[in-house]
C-alpha cells in the first residue's frame, strides 16, 4: 500500500514536470514568432528606406532622358515633291524674265564686238548661266542709214556675233536670233548721238514685257 502511494506521487511529479515543459516550449515558440515578425517588419522598412534614399529603385529608367528639353520632338524638313520643284523652277524663270539685260552697241556699218560690248555680254552671261532654262532672243538693229535690205543683213550679223560670244562664255540657254534692221529705232533724231543708240543688239528674255 505504501509502495503504490509512492508511485502515485512520482507520477504526479512527472506530469507536473511535463506540463511545465510544455508551457515553457509554448512560450519560447510565441517569442520566436513575434521576433521573426518584427524582424521582417524591420527588413521591409529598411527596403523602403533603401528605395527612397537612392538604392536600386532610384536608378534612372533606361531609354528616357532626364531633361525635358532633350525629349522635344525634332522638326523634320518639309518634303518637296516633284510638282513643287517644277513650280519653283517656273516661278524663278518668270522672275528672271523680268530682268533687263544690257544692250550691245556697234560701230557704224560694223558687227564686230567692242571691248565695252564684250564686258556687257560677260555680265549678261553670268545671269544666263545662273538661269539656264530661260530662253533668250537676240535682236539685231541698225541706224537709219542704208537700205532696208542691207540693214536687215547687218542686223542679223550683229545678232549672230552676239550669240556666238555668249556661247563662247559657256551660256547653254536656248538662243534665237532675228534682225529688225532699221525698222525699230529707239531714237529718231538725225544725228550721231542718236544713231549709235540704234546700232545695237538687244537681248530679250522670254516672257519679258
């Protein structure tokens, strides 16, 4: 009977020790869980701090510039079609046709070019080379002396000589020659001061009034 009592006491003590151990283990587990949660919260807060303070999240996005001025869209040059180019060329030709070229003057009964005539033709040639599509008409004129037939031939020779010299200067424009002889004087006085103005080659551009 006494032995059974002792065994019962031992059993109670063992149960109490077991309960104390279980309670102790439960308390440690709860402490670890709380500690882990707090640690993760701190880690998350640290990651957020890293993002705000210039860590990995602060790196600039690839393919984008930081300056707004660099993002401005560049203007493209306007496209010029063939029709526009042709219209521009036609307008330039019309404007060129309004220009008056210097007349070339000749000595009495001569068609050879003087030094002054060559100088004026050189200036005319510069303009014609810059406007190669402009058509040119060279008119040969004479003063009132001599027959009508003779002056028509003399006027033609003056026009042909003028065209020849322009071509020697590299002018490639279409050039037509004609002679009016003494039929279209610019001056009608009967003296030399008027005659020399009529002995001329007049250069007329197509479309000029």
